[in-house]
């Protein structure tokens, strides 16, 4: 039960921060730069 809760909190936080970063970064770097950053972020977060 606790493990599932932690997983949900982590997933929500990750999604939330991803959305916030998208809103903040997209106007600054444009679509191509945003995809490059997303790929880097994904690689960093997934090891």
C-alpha cells in the first residue's frame, strides 16, 4: 500500500514538474529545443 502511494506521489510530481517546465521553457526555446530538452530530461530521469 505504502509503496503504491509513493509511486503515485512520484508520478504526479514528475508529471506536474514536466507540465510546469513545458509551460516555462517552450516559449523560450521553441519546439525543437523543447524536444531536445525533453529527451535530455527523460534520459537523466530514467538513468
